[in-house]
């Protein structure tokens, strides 16, 4: 009986089933994270213009760091792929693929690889995830685990260091700063109607300018206000809240509204904050409760009228 190299649990392999799963999940996040890192590298200039720091040196230093991290990830993955290929007799091919010069009949759903197939972080991490059980048979499985988790964050310590890839992408994180509170008109009952465009601020930014009404909004104050009203929530929270309010909306209906773009995604929940774009692939979408309540009310009116 061997021990899990991470938690020392008794296991037939060098990783227990929980840590095999964590490793597989970490590898599964790499395609998304590296593509986001690529965005960070190529779009840094534009972001800096928006944020207002156009300092040439800062920009190139951050870009340099991100590019280096990208090549570190490539080297790390290529190293583990070649270890598994050499020591464990595996072939580096995606699932259901054979080399482009393969001769013979192909099985159903299988196909030949394109000529000049090159490994990318996405292909390598998917391949490693597919062979995660073979990796767990290796005595150095703990090293692979630590290197991957070092990139994507340790699931055993969710409040700890988020991992190098997540940290590099997080630097450009913009957080939800609440809907624009600027009054732009009056309703039938004379109540103020706010502009309500979702505002986002980069860490440390004190004032944001609304894209629609061009008003400047205090980030801190508006964020507090938005938290107080607790309007944005994930799908699960939203449907549950509606049930609590006795305003049940069937999930199917909610998806129809989403498909028809009557309901839209206001952002994603990431580590307790709301961000405009996903940082991890698993970050859930958030929706506006108020928007869905209005839609439900309208749907009821239509039903009554027909
Ligand atoms: Zn373990
Ligand atoms: Zn506005």
C-alpha cells in the first residue's frame, strides 16, 4: 500500500482519489487560464489606456512577466508529457486521434491528426488530464500535483494563494461597482428612473465614468449601495429567492428569457466579488433579481390580457 504524496492517505497509488480529482480539475482549468493570460498579454495596452496608467515601463514589465509565465507553463507541461511518454509508454496524441501517417482502417469516431500537429498548453493539459491515473502511479506524482496546483490554486486552501495563472490574470480584474445610480428620467408615478448601466472599476479606482450617461460615480459608495440592495445573484440563488418571494419562475422559462436576451448576464461571481468576465471557468454567472421580477410581472400581465 502506498501513500498519497499530498495528504498521506493510504492509497493504491501515489495520489488518493480526492487529489487525483483535484489534479484533473487543475489541468482542466489550464486551457481557459492560458487563453486568458494570452488576452492579458495582447490587450494590456488597451486596458492601460482605459484605466489611465499609460506608463510605458510598468506596462512592459507586466507584459514581460505574463509572457514568461506563459512559456513557463508550456515548459512545465511539455516536461510532464515527455516523462509520461518515455516512462509509461504513452503516446502524446489527443483522444480518438492517430498520427497523420497512420496506415489502416480507423475505428468509428477516430480520425488522423493534421500534419504538423504542435503541442499547445491546451492540448498538453487535456492530454495530461486524460492520463491522470497513469500519472498517479508515478512516485513523482506529488511533484506534478504541486506544480499544477501552483498554477491554478490549491483546492485544500481556497483562501490561500490563487495560483500563478490566476494571480497574473487577476491583476487586471475589474470589480462590479454597482449599477449607475444617475437619474435619467421619471416614471409614471413620478419616481426617479436610474440609468442602471452596470459599472466596473479596476482595483483602487475611486471614480468611474458611466459609458451611457457620462456621469462620474463614486465607486466605494455605489458598491456599498449595490451590496445593500443585493440585486445581483447566481442562477441558483435567483430562482430560490423568487420562490421565497412566492414568485416562482420555472427554470425553463428563465432559460427562454436568457436565450431571447430578455435576461442578461451582469457579470460573474469570483471570490466573493462580481467581475465582468470569468476569471475561472467555474465562476458562475450573476443576474439581476429586479430584472427577472419585472419580466415575470410582464409575463403575468400578458397572460391576464390574452
Ligand atoms: Zn490525497
Ligand atoms: Zn449612467
